[in-house]
């Protein structure tokens, strides 16, 4: 069968097959799903994208060894904290990582994770970089978080496939990372409304979030923060 025949056959079968959907209790791996129209549904899941800022400039203007070390240390810090807060890492995409959080406190855990990533980048990763490399390069990042109903499905070809996450949260969390790194953490109102006091207020009782209208998405209300949570 030719490549064209393969693609036409797959398209015909995919568009012509009814989906099998089951509710999920844990975040699945690719092997938990069939390549056919098979999906795991979560009534609510929270998606966190952590994205390294200015990565194009980094790889174009700096030594590859330096760029590689920035990539590795940023992604390790973000990934380690996603797992620490009960999230599941579901993909790496170049200079960013995607984590999925489920459970009763999924939004608070995702936001707490984001605030600690901000602390880690500025106080651990940047500090270690300055000990070993000269220059004034500042490691900057943007995190986007949204929550919604979401489904996971398996996509790709036999022997080389992964999960795709279908739902508002997956798309909008990723889009939020295109906003300014001057505000490292961006969340939707759907996330903000579920936060408890420890994730809304700073050490002096001040609200750590700033409200914006998201012009790129129908003036939706979103929130940003420059705050961090210290940890050791």
C-alpha cells in the first residue's frame, strides 16, 4: 500500500469510527489508549505550560553549550516542581514542558507550582548560571495555566505515537505563554476563581494578581503575577 493510500485509509477510518470514551482516574500514558478513536475523559483537568522566553535569541547569539545548559536547567526545575506538586508531565516541546493536574486541589497545586518555578529560576538556576558563565543574560520564562473538561487520545503512527490533549485548557494554557515574560505567571479566571487565600495573597495580605483583558482571545479576563513562593 502506498503512502497516499495509507493516509486516505487512516482518514476514512478515523472520520468514520465512533469514539470510545471512558472517565479517567489517573493521567494516562500512550499505552493506555488505542490508536483508534479511543479517549480518556476528565471532567476537569488543569494544564500548566512552562515556556523558556527568548529561546530563539538564545540559540542564535550564544554558544550552543550555554544554550543547552539553560534549556536543561530550566526544564529540569519546571519538571521537578510539576511532579512535586502532583502533576504529570505529558510532553516536552523544545523549550517548554506541559504538565496536567487532576484532583480536588488541581488549580491550587498548579499555581503553587508556577510560583515556585518563578522562585527556582530566579534564585537557583540563574544563580548557578552566574557562577559559571560571564555576561548579563537573564533566564526568563512564562507559565500559562487553564482548567477545563479535557480528553486524552493517542495519535501518531504505529511504533511512534503519543497523547494529544483535546480541550480548552490545553490550547489556552499554551497560548498564554506568548504573553509578556515581565509577568511570569498567567492564569485564566477559571483558575483564579478556585484559588484559596494562600495562592491569592502575598506575605502582607496583598493580592498578588493583576487583572487583564486578553485582547487576543475575545477580551477574556485573565490574571498575571510576578510573585514567587520560596522553597528549599
